[in-house]
C-alpha cells in the first residue's frame, strides 16, 4: 500500500517519511487536488502555524479534495496541526475556517504551565481506540505545541479516544470512522509512536 | 501527571566525528555519531542534540551529512546547531532532518534572527543556546564557544529570547562545563523560574544525583550531558531508573 503525505511545506514531513520507511511502508508526497483524489491513504503532517496550513489548503484547492476523499472513506491520519485542522476553528488564526469535521475548537493552552508544551507526556485512554491498540493507557508520547483542542466531554465524547493533561485536559487522540488524528508526534515518539503508525497502516491496508 | 523530565545526550561533532568529551579508549564506537545515535535511541534517550563545534563554512556539508545519517537512526526528536547565522543555514539543517535548530552567537549579534526562525518553523523548533558565566551577583552571556564576554545579562537575555520566539532555552554553565562537579543549580533556577519556556540545563553532570538536583532544585525541564554518556560511565536507562526511584517523573518504560 502507498501512503500519500500531504505536502504543503510542513517541517516534519521528512520525519514522517523516515518513520514510515522504518516500518517498511511506501509513501509519496502529494500537493495537488488530483494527488489527493488518487490517494488510497492520507496523512496530513504538520508543525508550525495553523493559519499557514489552512491558507495552503484553500490556496491550492486542497480543502475540497481532502473532504471528498475523507467522505469517500479514504483512511486519514492528521498529526499535530493535522489534528487541529479537523476542528471548527483555532484561536491561532481566528478568521479562518477549519475543516470542521470534529466538534469543538482549538485554543491556546493555558493554566500555570510553560509553553510550548514540549516533551514527553502521558496519554490517557478514554475509550477503545484502534489507533492505540496494544498501547497501555499512560504511555508517553512526544508533544510540541502551544495550541490544543480542550476536552469538553459531552459533544466530543464520541470522537475523543484519549486525552492528555497540561494546564487542562485536551484531545490527544480522535477517531471517527476512517478519520484518525493525534496531537502528539508519533514519528518522534519512540516505540509507542511507531506502534500508532503501524496501527494506522494496518487499518488502512 | 505532567511532563516527563527529559534526558538529552549531546554529540559535539567536527568533520563527521564526535570529538568533545569522549574517552575513545572506553568504547570502540565512541567517535561515530551514527553508532552513538543508534545506541541512545535504543537506551531511552528523550531527545538528541548534535552540534557542529567547528562551525566552519567549508565543513558544513559534512555536518549536514551527519544530521541526515543521525536522523535516519532516530525515533526521537533531533536538535542541531553550531554556526547557524542565517535563515538559510537553519533551512539546510531542518531539511537534513533536524526537528529543532539552536542559535547562540548569531542571535546575540542579531536578535531578529530568533523571530525569523520562529516565524518560519514555529517557536517549538527554535532553541536559544545561552552560555552563561558567573559575574558577581548575576550571570554574563558568553559567545563564541564561551570565550567572548558580552554586555548581556543571562536572565534578561533568556527572557528577551523567549519574547522574540525561542521555544526553549539550552542553558550551559561555562563555570561548570567539563568540571563534572554538578549542574549550576542557582543559574538554572534563576532562568527557569523567570522564563515561560522550557529550560535544558547543561554543563557539569557526573552523578545521577546531579540530575535529581537540577530537576528538583534547579527547576530544569531537561538535562543535557555528553561525555558521561559517550564514555559509558552512565547509561541513560539506569539514570532514568534512578530518577524514577527518587520520584522524579521520567519517561519509563520506553
């Protein structure tokens, strides 16, 4: 199987490629609507500014093709900013519209904590997760972000499979049918991260 | 439940070899950055730093090649730096596989570099390295590998760096570096409690107790060391097991 990585200039794309390579998966970069339309599995990696990602999606007409692919059932994995893009909107670029696939919005992390939230933190499983299969609740993953989707319970209960706490509780893993998203960086999260990518590859196969 | 305290080995390289603080007698792979990276990745290191200590233009291609080879071995974050003077220098290092870039002397000479890097890569990718030396009641910022004194005070400079967009401070005590007499607790605490970004303490590590001390009393978010790991004096896994037994949160098991 070939995994298509959405290339809009994100810094962590090569890291994701290397991680997939280590798992023996083949990947290609796509940056056009046609590329997205032909994908059999999609990963949206992302570090940097929310506004830069959303503007790139809108500039290149990728928003529509991405949503169409997701609706067609193509397995999708959003990483970090790729998770944040799935929500309604973000405080980081309040004038822009997210992909609006998940309920809730992204806010700057708060509380008496240092930002960015950078380093290894524990992820607590909320309910059964296909992405976290074989990984214990409380496992450490690598995070590097200052914005997150606060976990509000009720409206997000269905999609939120795991959360992390830093200042407050936020969505760490979300799943909805063929849509998967993680706030941490599986490509930088050691064995636990490799397992998450392996699980995604198995689901997508 | 909170962030784990990070243990970060550092590879000081020159011309593709790990050079500083390495007892070459102890281990046959001690000078090979790729072999060391593989070992630390397997040994539970939380991150790896690779520095080009010569930082000369003509050796830059060799350094970039080192980053590429090291990155291929790692499933943990990689920070690289040494001689980063421009946005283009940083782009080359990131393209080669670094997740974060450190800047030191060039940022002192031109603080705007920090903002440029932060706008391009995000603040989580920008590490301001500060070499500080005791000067009366405060700490003086040193540049050029700790040799040249500046008129900047370290706490003030760290605060300014974070404001300009640095997402992390890599703080080296020039007084303690190479002494193996323990991290500089007073310096680290002064900066870590003042600055709202994570602080990596560096310089002076020898015993596991030094790490416990810098996390507890120095309020460090991460601790960096080189020779004690390279020489095999201290394994990262047993260090983390010690810290866990001291009730200091670390990433275990991994």
